[in-house]
C-alpha cells in the first residue's frame, strides 16, 4: 500500500496521523515519537527517514 493512499481511508485528522505512522513503521521506518497530543493543541508523531532526518506528521 502506498503510504499516501493509507491516510485517505480514514475520516478524522488524528486517525490519518495514526494510520500513516503505523504504515511507515510497518514499512520499516524508525518511529522517534509515537502518537501524542502536544501542548499547543496539535496531534503528532515523528518518523526518521532512511538518512535519519526527522519527519513530523502533524494535525
């Protein structure tokens, strides 16, 4: 499954973050920070790409 397509199968924004993060983890990407609500009202996770760059998935 293409990870971009995975997020389109869900309805709420937080479900999109959850689904994409879990799909990336299943595909072998390292998760730096699991799903969480952060102090400024956003919901996010952090994933490391193959070069170690941090990618934030945020709503």
